[in-house]
């Protein structure tokens, strides 16, 4: 069998990727050392996902190695060699705030770790497809310079602007404030492009909006929809940071994102960059998300407002996914924002019932 190697395999996107490629007949090799628990505490641990993968997927093998350790990464790739058909790199330090606490760790995981994986792929599996989950934070706070209007429940872009359908891949990633997290992801993003252009590797960069789904171990610093619904269900106070709670994000379900990965794998290209997210199909402001969580759960969310927004945070971000759709017209959305939140709600209630 061919091998699908997945980093961050016990995380939200990684675990869904493992399931999809395993279902398509691949042997799956997962890399995940549960640094999420170090980043965000034991409540964010993904050990449950790891155990679930190991019990549910008969052709899954797990390696708890650190992608900052090139010798360990290289040895694994060398042992697997050209059996590796695809590398899906989802492992990351994903928080603005956490990156500022430990910049060396953030850059080591996000940038240096990506370089290690690219080089090991080039050395041992140069024909493999390499898929990287980047982020819309590579654009820094440039989206905040767009002409925005304040509406009752959200900020919106001026309807006459070319980006009214969403932000495309031509927005500059230069000369804006990114946060250290955004900067480390820029470095990784450009490296994946360069290994494609320079070495001819089949690489794809997916600059995601908010990636979400029921398997998300959401915390205050990362995974806002999952954490928001959890707080609504259990009655825990939630803090809204800045922009009057009207900041807008597009949200894509992990299943829809992995379908995009699968479509690219089937017909790979070289050094492609795609904005990917919920687009106009699935987006909400914080105020709108709170209202939906309350409506779906039947509970009132206790929340407070903090005037200071996070550094480098976006006021309004909606992805223009038309480039990817033009390359892969078979790709369609399965989930909108209500469907996403309903599934997160049902999963949260089930987990609480389990104790």
C-alpha cells in the first residue's frame, strides 16, 4: 500500500485527514507529540484523538516525535522511502498570544519543523504530494486596511470593493503586522512554495480561515467556535476581545477542508497557493456566533467584553475560494455555519454525558 504521512495527526485537521486517507486505502503514518497540551493545558490535550485513531484505523501507525528534531524526522522518512505518496503537514503552534510568550518555540515548530519535513520529503520521497495547512494570518493585519463598514451585528466590506466576495491570493503578505505566529507561518508558507518552484515538488499551500469541527479541542487561545459552544453548553464565562464583538470570520468544517486536500492529491500541481475557508457560504461575526450558540443550545452564554483586540487580529476576513474551485470544480461544501455549530453542540453534549 502507499503511505499517507500526516503531521499533527491527533489534531482536528490531522485526525480527519488520517480517517479520510485510511478510508481511501492508504497506510497512514501519524506524527504527533501532543504539544497542544503544552501550549494550552491538559484540557486541550489530543490524546483522546490519538487513542481513537489507533483503535479505529487498523493501518494507522503513530510516532510521537518532535518535528523540530531533524534527525528523528529524517530517519522516519528514510525508513518509509518512496512508499510515501502524500505528506499532509498540519502540525503547528497556532496561537498569536502563545507565540509571543515563546518565540523560539513557535518558530521552531512552525518554520523550522516545516523545513525539516520538506527536506526529508525531497531526500526520500521526492515524488510525494506535499500539502501544507498555512493560515490567513500570513496576510498580517492588511485586511484591516480594507474599506469596512460597521453594521448592527458585524463589520462588512464596502460592497463596491473587489474583495466583497472574499479576499483572494493576491493580497500582499508583506509590510503588515502579523504577530510572531503569523510571521513564523509566513516563513513556512514561502518555504513550501519554494520547494515546489525550485525543486519541482508538487506542493500546495492552503491559507485557511477558521478551521473547525467537532473533533476540535477548543481553548480560549485557539479554536473559537468549539470553545464558544462548550462555554455556552456548560455555562462558563466567555471573553470577547475587541472590535465590539463584530469581527467576522469565515469557518470551514474539517471534512470540507480534507475533501479539498483529496482533490488536490488526485490532480496535484506545483507550488500552488489557495485561500480556503467558509467564504460567503459559511461565516459569522462573534456576536452572530454567540446568538447561534444560544439558539442551538437553548442556553444563555455568560460573557464579558475586553476592549483590547489581539495583536494582528482581523476585523473582517472572508476567503475567496474561487481559485481552488476553478482548479477543482468537483469540490463542494457540505457544511454551513449552522450545520457546523449544530454538530459541535451535539458532540459537546455527548462528551459531557460520557463524563
